[in-house]
């Protein structure tokens, strides 16, 4: 039984691993990829997405160009972590093209025409998703689940308080988090507990597949960038955030979640983009009236199974198209 998904990406290096994992997994039917401004400028995110599908021999996966900036804030901001992503991926220039339809319109058309069986997987800023919901609210009831890579409870990366995807477009994130549909959030609290080492990446290259080679190039770049600018609990290893969100669809046990109320700060001087999680009641309704209590709305991941994650990547990226 495969799961139909749409991946919304701001293709950088971990989005690229997520795209390959989704495209090659026998458990997923990748309906299409929508692209949003984030890790780098939109045109480069689109080019990188096309390069990935052409490189792994799947040029037929439709790619759609989306929002080039946040839905409410004025400037198009990009990830300063250029040592982790760069601008263009280390793959040959794409010869295939994106589809002519705008990503927001394709999302609307696809969900209105669907049987309500396409999981939505945003792994970049949520500008495309929020824009689609605002333009056509009827799509919300057609989305069975939203699995978001984003957010942070214990510590941010874009700021001390906020994770990059949420921070870049907090108004969009707030719309999506409050849309009323089932949401699983894969935040830094989980992705930073599922690191991929240089030895793991070398084993991916040794698979001898296009995806294994590309994953080695992307992950080794990430490790160099993280060691230099954002060292994890051990050197020589890096998170591959977006791929963990895809693996959580294939095998939900790869992450551990808590059901809690989550909302997004959009006006804090120091905390804009923070995912504010209320774990106080552990899913219970407070015995006494509590003016701040709001019912849980998100399965928020606080842990991950690193060996299982690495094993899943190794199995899936060892496959070839067709
Ligand atoms: O904070 C990690 C997220 O920001 C990932 O999706 C990465 O690709 C960047 O977009
Ligand atoms: Ca991303």
C-alpha cells in the first residue's frame, strides 16, 4: 500500500535527499513537487529540484514554481547557511523544465480533484501552502495529513528561538498549523537526534547508484558546513532534516511524537517564528479552568531513531528508477 504525497521544497541539500527518498521509495507515490523560496532564490530551488529528478532518472515527476517570497513580510530572505546548501546543487545542469502552472494553483486544482488521499509534505517555508489555503479554503478538507519539517521547541537555528522554515514565513506557518487538519511536525528536536555521519555517507556512495552518489555529495557538504558553523553533538555528522520527514511517512516509528497544542509566534521582538508548544497537560484537559489551555493540534516529534533513519536511507537510495 503506497502513500501518495506532494513534496513542497526549497531545494537545498537536505530537500534533495528528501526528494530522492520519496521518488525511489516503493512505499511512496510522489505526485509532484512544488517549489518555494527559502534556502536560496526560487529560480535556483527550481533548478536544483529539476537536477535531482533528472539525475536519478525520473524526469517525469512534475515540478511547479511557487512563491518567491513570504506571504506577509516584505523581503525575500534566503538561508545564510550557504556552506550547508550553497546556491546550485553539485549535479549537472537540468535539461528538463518546470510545469507552466503556478504551484499554488496546481495545489488547489490537485486537491479539489483528489479523493482526499494525498499527504502534503512541506519541507521549506510554508508560503505556498498558506497561499493555497487562503486562495481556496475548500482544499483543507481534502488534505488527509500534513507532515511538516519545521519548528523547534528546545532550540532554534535561524535564531535562538526559531527554526528556519517557520522563521522565514511565520504568518504562513501560523495559517497552516491552525488549519484544523492532522499535522505531524518534524522539528529540530527530532532531526538533531538523527545525524548522518561521513562514514554513513561514504557507504551511500558505495551503493553505486545515482542517488547514493548524490546523497554522498550533499551530505558530505552538509557535514563540512555543520562542523564549521553549527557543530552538532558530535563532529563529522549532520542532520538531514527534510529526509527524516519523508522517512516518517514510510515508517512512523522513526520519530517519537507528543500530541500538544502548537502555535507560531508572529510578532515577538526576539521570538518571531518560534513554535510555541504547550506540553503542560500531556494531552489531558486541565482539571481546573485554565485561561491559556487550548486543545492539542499537532503530533510534535521530540526524538528520532538515528540507526533506523540511516538504514532507511541506505535501503532506499540503493535503488534505481524503473
Ligand atoms: O531548519 C532546517 C530547514 O531549513 C530544512 O528544511 C532546510 O532545508 C532548510 O530549509
Ligand atoms: Ca528545506
